[in-house]
C-alpha cells in the first residue's frame, strides 16, 4: 500500500516533506533551541553584518555588546532592535532545505543550491534588519516598526524564499527533462 503512494511523485514529495518537518521539530524544538547555541551563532552573525552595513552607510550604531545573550542592533539615538530566535532565519533555512531535499532533482545540484540558498536567505535577513533599524531611526513610532516587522518584511522574506523554491522547481531541478514525451 505504501508503495502505491511512494510511486506517485506528489505523495512522495508530501511524505518526505512531512518526515523532514517532524525531524526538524524534534531536532530543533527539543534539542537545538533549548541549548541555544545555534540560535546565538546566527544572531551574532546577523548583528555583526548589520553593524557593518549600517556603519558603511554612515550611521553611528549602538555600541556592540560583548555580553553573550544581548541581541540588540540599531542606530545611536534609538532603542534599537532586539533579534529574537524566531527572527534569526534558522527556521527559514530548515524550511528551504527541507523543500529542496523533498523535491525531485539531482543530488549534485542540491549540494550546491542548498548552501547558496541559505546564504541568500541570511543576506536578505541582514537587509531586513538594516531596514528595520532605519525605520526605527526615521520613524520612531512603535506602530510603524510593528507594521513593517509583521507585514512588510514577512511578505518580502517569505516571498524571497518562495522565489528560491520556484527557481529550484522550474529552472534547476531538471524535472522537465524527467517527464515522458507527450503523444501529440
């Protein structure tokens, strides 16, 4: 019975995706997140890169904290941004990776596309943090920050991840070359 579903590409994709989601849940929620190490590595990377971008743009940033659990970035004169675990992009890395693994395509292409996609998602997250820092500086009203954080950048970042999936599915996976020729 399971082979009937496994032979159908849609069900195979869905079964793989569900398995990978459950595996990520147990790996992250029960082990990685409580330990906190991987989240802080990603957050510190976001902080450092955002500071470099803001300073390159000519803004004086809040003094970088060397305290391990401080996750604040911003422009001097503002309260800054606090980068929480849900906003560090780690879940998006996993979501992106799971989709690419579950979707058909050559392993060789997956091995380079997954790291390139993760780096691209990390870069778009840096742009998001820099933009939110600028919003806090120029529009100090908390409602403006909240709206842009909740809606504008959620749509942009998830739209970007969807675009990366689209590129994989349509351009890179080679799935069109795997289809049988039509009888027309």
